[in-house]
C-alpha cells in the first residue's frame, strides 16, 4: 500500500469526521428504505385461481410470497406491497392497510397492496369461490375440505406484518430508476378478424386474423434500492404491462415474477427482495398468435423471468438517482357508475353459476353471470357507484408512480403516460381491488371477453385516466 503523501497524524480522524459529516448531509434528508417478505402459500388442496371452473392445487411449484417496500423521506412514508396472487379484494386490503397504519403510522392513503396477477395463486374471493365454497359446505356438513384455514384472515395479518417489518428494516438508501424497453415478449390479445369481429386470444395461425386491435407497452420500469454509502443491493420494484398468466401447472406457482426473484437473488444475494407489479395489461399477454412456434409455460415462464432480469441488469448502469427533496403521495377516489341489474337477470345469473359443471353454458355466458353477481354486490354495498382509488407517488421532479385498481387496458396506461408532466411515469394496476377489466370505450363497443367481465359503465377507464393525469399535474413541482 502506498504511504499517504501528507503525514498528518490527525488526518485519518479528520477524514473520518468529514465523511461522517458528508454522510449526515447527504442522508439526513435522503431516503430510508426497507424491504420484507413472507410466505402466503395456502395449504395444498386449496382451490386455484385463474379460471371459471373448479381447479384444485396439487402442490407447490414455487412458494407464493407477499413482499413489501417502505420508502421514507422526511415526514412522508409510502408502502408498496406486491403479492403472488391473482387479485386482492377491497374489503381485505382496507383492513390490512388500516392495521398496518396503526402499527407504523404510515397513512392508509400512502399504502398500496397489489397482486402480480399470477394465475397460479389461490381462489379465495368473488362469486365463483363463493359458489364453490357454499356447495362444498352443503356436501360436507358445514365444512369445506378445500378451505381448511381462515386464509383471508391470515392474509390481513401477513400484509400488515410485512409492511411493519419493512418499516422497521428502513435504512439510509439510494434509489435509482431506469425504464428500458422489453421487446418481443408481450402481445395484444384482442384481434380484428377478417370477418369484422374482434377476437380474443385467437388460435395460433388462425387464417381469419387481420391485425391486433390494440397496442402493447414495452416500457419496463425498474426501481432499484441500494444501501447508502455501500454497494449492497436491498431490493427492487419492476413493472411490466403483460398478463402474469404464463404459468399453467396444477400446483401453486408465482409465474415469471418468481423466476425474476430467483435471477436477481443469483446476482444480488438471497436477501434481495424483488417485487413485481403488473402494468396496464388488461388486453395484453405473452401469446403471439402470428407465430406458429409453441409457447409451453414450462419454458416460457422462466425465460420471461430471465429476460426481465437481464434487461434490468444490463440497463442498471444507466439508471438515474432519484433526488431526495420532493417525495410526496397524493390520492383521489373516482366514483364509477355500475350498470343496474334486475332481479330476473340476477336469478338467471345465479342459476348459471349454480349449475356451473352441468349447464354447458358458453364461456361468455358464464363470465356475464360472474359480472352480474358483482353488479348486485356493488349496488348493495356502494349504491351503484363503485369507489376506485387512484394514488400517485412523486419520487422526484422527474419520476412518478400511479396505482390503479382492476385490470386496465394498455391504451389507457399509455394515455396516462402521455398526459403526465413527469419524464418517467410508471403505472401499476390490480392495486387495492379486484381483477375485472377496465376496457377503453371503444373496446366496450367491440365486445368479447374483457368488456363482458366489467360490471361498470363504459367510460370507467377514461375517468381513471383523467383522475390520474390530474393528480400527476397537481404534483408536478
Ligand atoms: Zn387478467
């Protein structure tokens, strides 16, 4: 080791003192970030989500996790929770957010609980679960062999717990953000067909295919946290507008977000927490109908996780540091009119659900029945005006995150980014509430699967866009 040219005996102390002062200046107003995760895999034999029939889980392909990131700067704290679940219902997220707020002091409005939308998660909410659960209870003297625990109750505890742990894990951290492109993985699944109709998930090589009826969004926002003053990576939040519906096994599975975690752990160590959130992907998935190549989930799901990790790592050197000083969270509630439903329609819908396995109902008839039961629920509970929460986080003068409930069409996400004054606007969906679709007005006219799931009136998507863009503009410094 080379001797120091200036041999002042006090120099090391002085340097140490200066470094401490510099660190105090840099991080007194800097970010404090904490991560945590917990297992939320239900018992094997619990019903599987992601379909309109009864699917029973046969094992655990990879564990389902709940993961939290808490970011604090000064008096502002924000918590993001990602879950390997198909969807999260409002009644549970409300309770968990309130509980987490009581423990940590983070305002309820500054907490978001999202689902990755993995179709390898459990069925634990909604009309289909309700019907299957009641049928099992009737057949088994009041007990449902597929629901041996109070999963919903345990989820509330795990969500509040994981937020509290991330909150207590906070430490001085540097936040960086980069938005590279992830090309060739996502495809719009609505197609104009040569006969003039709009198809949904068309067969590979269908000769009636004309062209995709909507865009894809190849932005791949990647928010990365490392320990201040060191290089140790703490965790990340990655967002992408593509359905987490690649995994197709009978066991529980986290799909490509699980593989993303595995790839990051190989680079950053096993304590690294990788959170994934689905962008506006209501009409986008991984299937390319224009290619005849088979896309088996068993290879495609890990390949997408690998590709995501590779794109994130390749672009990390070009990430911008998020500048402390303007961290803020604001939210609003949009009231979405729910289409009214008559008792006759409701009775017919219930009959379709109750004879699920025998009635041979066409897929869209079943989906419509599912939606009508939600309509009745929303009329009873919210008097026909479903409250939809929109949150905006301003990380710095150039970077904002928007959270939206449900499964929002890609075109609407692109519209939010186009209307945002922030150079980097990230949008996450399936936040705080259920997994029905929010199509564009045009898609409501075109029809088919996604509009058939939506219990709301056309225009619901455009209203969410307007609310998000308004908040973004109010928050632009
Ligand atoms: Zn979906």
